[in-house]
C-alpha cells in the first residue's frame, strides 16, 4: 500500500510538474509585464555623418525624466550627430554628452525634451545578482527596436583591475550595445556591450554600478556638444590609458567583438 501511495504521488507530480518542480524564479519573473513597463524607456539611437547619411545605430535607455540617456561609447563614435527614437515613433535630437567613462565604455547623453519614461538602476554585485538569476534584455539588434530576449546570469568575469563583466545567456546582436539588462523587478543591473564569437549565448554586460558613478560625475559637468565630443573621442583613439588597452587586448585575443 505504501509503494502504491508513493507511485501515485510521483504520478501527481508528473501531471502537475509546474507545481512540483518549478524553479524559484519561475513564478515571479513576468516577462510580458516587464517588457510592457520597460520598453517605453528604451530607445534606438541613430547616427548620422556631416552629410546627414546614416552611419550606424545602437541602443540606449533613459535613467531620468529630463532626458539623461545611457549607452556605450563605441555606439556613438561613428557619427557627428544623433537622434533617439522612442517606442512610440517619435525622434528627439541628442544634444550632447553629460559624462564619459572610456574604461567602462559608457557615456551619458543629454536628449532634447522632457517627461521621458525611465528605468531605475539596481544592484549588480554577485550577492544581489547571483549566478543563475533570470534577466531580460531590451534593445535594437540590427535596428529592430524594442526587441526582448531573456536568459540567466552565467558568471562574473574579471575585466579590469577591481572590475567585472556580467556574463549572460540572453540573446544580443550587433545594435544591442547599450541595451539595459533587467532583473525581475525591472531594474537595470547591466548594460549589454560585448559578445564572445565562436560560441553560443556568450554575451557580456557592464555592471550598473558603473552608471551610478557616472551619474554623480554628470551632475557636476556641463553638456558637451555631441559633435565636439565624438571628434575628441576619435582623436584620442587608441586611448592612452594602459589599463583600458591591456584589458581590451586580453578580450581581443579571445575574439571579443563590440556589438
């Protein structure tokens, strides 16, 4: 009788597998709700040259209602001017740069306008964002704005002295650079920036703590005109910071590629 009861219990679990064997995060990670709430704060960045020809695109996201936009430095370096296209189809000129972090390949941009939806910055250390935690990415791969993918945190990888990159399985492609990596609460825990070629789902993000530090610097700075900043960025490349160059060389030896 005891054996029969055990077999019935196993059968019930197989029938109701979602209740018996569900992962802890499966009940609180609502991807459709997260996408609906977060996509309006994510933009397609379109870059133009001096002849108004399109020369590239990438992704960014607002972190304040007044038009402070986060993206990667390598996203903007090809253009002399740029616009931010929102989910509802409107386009806003990017006026300039509030702060720049060449080591973490991040810039804060100032977008013309106000009352923008924005995303909150979350905690990105390994304690608050453990390996195996489910995450989502919203970006513009190949210019397809508002694309949503999900995956998990695979690992934390050293990227420079006292720094890490977050390895994730959520799909990213060229054009995804600058995309927010979101936790189950819709908080930004990383910024998509690199992919390791020659494998699958080997994607990497800059921890959001780097954006928090850049935001503090932005509050003290004036807005640098976009074209002036980009010309300076090109002139300074390759960068003279040896820490930056050494960690970039390490990635390039493994076929790292900017998105």
